[in-house]
C-alpha cells in the first residue's frame, strides 16, 4: 500500500510489479500539476493513479482503452488527456514540454530500431532536468523471442512478425523489435543517465534513468 500523508492518498500495490512501484513512489514525491506521460497506456491503470496524485497526465495509445475513457468521463478528470496516437508517428509537437515523469510498459518493442531511437530522442528533449523515465520492453531472450525469426539479424534490421503459432499464443499480430539487455542499455545510455536496470526471470528488460 502506498501512503502519502501530505495528500491523504492510498493506492493498493498488490498486483504492481517492481517498475510500477518505483514509478509511483517517485510520482508521490512530485509536486501537484507535475507533467507525466503514460506511453502505450493500455487499460490506463497507471494513468488513473497518477491522476489521483493531481498530476497532469498524458495518456497515449493507438487504441485508447474504454476503461480509461469511462473513468475520465465519470470522474471528470480534467487533468487527464487521452491522446489517440501511433508512437511510430509521434512528433515533438505531440509531446508536452517540461515532463517530470515518463512511463512505458511493453509497448516500445512495436517500434522498429529507427523509430525507437527517434522516440527516445524526442522524449529526452521534452524531459525536464532531473525528470525520470521508467521503461520495460520484451527481451529477445524471453519466451516470445524463442519464435522470433529476426533474432540473428543486425539490430537495425530486426523488425518482423513472430511465427504464426506465437502470434496466436501471445496475441501479437504486428511486427516487433526485440533486443537483449546489452543492446537496450547501449541505446538507453545515449539519451539518459542510467540509474537502474535489470532483467526479469522471464527475460523482459527494465530501465530507469534521468535526463542528461
């Protein structure tokens, strides 16, 4: 359970992973009206919690989930902006300035190498000094990566569909870009100061860093 005496907020963390707990603990120490991003927000759970912290929350997803739209409408969350955006095509103008916190979970592997690097560059340019970024992506050595035909290709060329069996099993019908820990670390450190990084037992990759 997270508790903030100053704001009187409690948030259950029973199903939150390590990265989510770190994200929310950091978010609790930010001022009200801090600018936070949820990239590929899915069901909007993190965006919803950040909104309860009185942040200005920007939720990005190519297909915004009905739950987060319903919550915004029912509770009149004026500080929550739901943006239907394809992260492959996002521009500088689509991002707010002076971002305090960026969170993205299992989304950025849908970008190819070029778009992945371009997005990190844009995020770095908009992140406030000492702002923080929390990212997790599926690793090439994960269960999904076992049926990834591009695994042996150069990283710049590594963007393809999973084998049919795994497309059905994991419900991933699009091309994906998978890296190992060292490859992701090298790219991440081009744009951010690495604070912490780890690989889960399932070989998914987790990175936390600050603006340079």
